[in-house]
C-alpha cells in the first residue's frame, strides 16, 4: 500500500504467514490494508472506525483505548501487533504482551524532540529515549531493528520505531 509507513512495510515480513494481526489505533486503515493484502486476518481497533471498509478477514473493533481499561485483547493472542503514531502509556505493556510466540511487534511513533516540529508536543504522547526498547525487552521480545531519529517525510518529526519478535 502506497501510504503505508516504510518501516511497517519493510518489517511486515516478520509476521508469520497467515498469522492474525492487531492494528492498534488503526486510523484510516493504511496498515490494516497492507496486512490484509499480505494474507493476514486483521483486527483493526480505533475509537473512530468510520473510515474502514469492511472486508473478508477483517474484524473492526470500535473502542476508546484510553478509556477502556483493561486493554481488551489477551496476551499472546496475535502473530503481529502494529502501532503507528500512537502512544498511551497505561496500555503499552499490554499492547506489547499481545505478541504471541513467533510473532512480531512493529511500532513507530513520536519521540521526545518532536515538540520542535509541532504536534504532538505534549510529553505524555512522546516516547522517552529508549522507551520502546525497554518495553520490548521487558516483554521478552528480541529486537530486530530500532531507531530513534528525526525524519523529513512525510513531515519533519522525531520518532522511535522498533521491529521485535517473540521466540517460540
């Protein structure tokens, strides 16, 4: 899919073939579609799901993840978990724990330093240095790739991104 994150596209192959994927805070579904096209059944969750088009192998869950504690998905229940441009710390450990044996976490969002480029600028929504690394390692994931960088596209931003896998 053309508007998919290059990071997610690059590491989507880490998700075991045919494995179920959770797309957290899926927005318009750009990664949902990428993963459906790769043959994965996808559960897409967001508080506003109107932009999603129902499709075979797609489960759409409308949920306010910031108001729906505990996290509504079981640990180890997905072969892949994808998150982009979203951070809600109270559920971060639960999101990472959803990665099942042999599965992959693909996560990319804003980091401290982004405030100089615009929104988000609230530190509650910006990852601290190494925060994604810590979350992955604390859950027992092996890090395949990690970056804490400033990017120019699609707009200037400070981001952290990780691709990590669970043994099994």
